[in-house]
């Protein structure tokens, strides 16, 4: 284990200092990382004031050939003994269809804007009410399985079959496989303007479930606008939720606002708004996020307070 961390340190140092790829046989190895350090000051039934270090992600992507890529993405701050997030191979085996890809292993399911946003590119410290598990997915947004995707300037279509047990669970507990799919349309042929739908369908011993989502993204500098709607069903338990967020890029400042709501039959109705200010002196590489959150369950105030986060990424 000590040797492993020494190798990781050397790779990071070479990548950061030289800002170039490391050669691996006939391919290349690129390294990326993201460290989060937080301070929370919230007022619930118990006042909380604490420092926290939620994640320290390290990723390595090996481009072995022009049609084969391997990806490893782990959380060095994980204390559960299951640090792997992504661990997959991505293939482009058909030369005349370079936009068609096949993914094998453990990967992020194709389930909407929040799920597919890279951690360092998130505009808020916490996910919206519909972006948190088990609301977004019963057992996590990463899973082990097989995925097929096709992308072009006008649309993207992705389908996946997964065990449904979540990340780092190496074997399916039953014979059921879950289906995830996403289709987005880009009418202006711009990758940051699109509308789409996504679905996650499956079955556990306790019964059938589904997540049906609708999404809209309009990010054209300096405007940021994103919204998603989610229909939820777990057996006989049903619900709906949504969020809408808007922001503005002004030099290295990024003011943000998000409102999200959730009505789920297993819990009371929840409403939340977050006011944020992101300071980005070096874009996403160095970012300070300051959020004020107010969350209500029914008509009673449940939680409010400040969250701050320092982000270092490369």
C-alpha cells in the first residue's frame, strides 16, 4: 500500500509540474484530481459548527490506442474501504462510427444533468433535493454493467444495463438487471444548450421501481440556467420533485440561486432554496463556494445555515 501511494504521488507531481501526459507504451496516461475541504455552520435542532473533508478524488485515464481507453477514479478520503468510483474500459471499435462507444465496468449511469456533471464543475456544494440518494437512485448513481452511447452535434443517446447493486458491489444479488437510458436533443448544435429525457427502471425483491426525468440546460456565457423534473416510484411509494437554478459569470465571480422541491409519499413535502457565491480566481482549479441554505419540511423550518467549501482541482 505504501508503494501504491508513492507511485500516485510521483504521477501527480509529474503531471502537475510538466502539465503534459505521461507516456504509457504506445498510449498516454493523464491524471486529474479534486480535493474538497468544507466548513459547515447550520442551525437545526442542534447547532452544528464543524470542519470537514468530504472527498479527495484522483483519476487516471489511459488512452491505450485511438479506440481503447481505461479509466480509474477513486476517493482517497473514503474511510469505508470502498474508494473506487469509476473503473471501466471504453471502446470505439468501429472505425467509420467514431461517435459510437461501448463501456464495460463500473461507471456513472446516464441520468441527467446533476448526475453527469463532473464533481469539480458543480455550482453548489450539495446536490438538489432530487439529486440525492436514495431519491435519485435506490442504490447509487454508479453501478457495474455495460453501456452503449452515440453522440453527434444534434443529439446524444445512451443506454445501459447494470446490476443495480451500486458501486463496489461485485456481484448481483438477484437475477434482475436495471435499465438506464438518456436522450438529449441539441437544436442549436451547441453542447451547452439541450433538452432531454432520462429513465432508470428496475426491480428488486421488494418490487419494481422507476425514475423518469426531464432536463433542460442553457449555459451560454455569462448565463447559467438548468432545471430537472423527476418522477419517482418505489413499489407502492410514489413522488415527484424538481429543481431550477440560475447563475451568472462575471469575471471570477459566479453568483448562483437554486430552488428545489420534493413531494414523496414516504416523507413530508420538502422545499429548499440555496443562495451561492463562487469565487474562481483560477476557474475550476481553485474555487471557493459559499452557500446559504434554507430547507423546510412542510410548514416548519427544518434547517438553515452556511456551508463553505474550498476546491482544488487539476
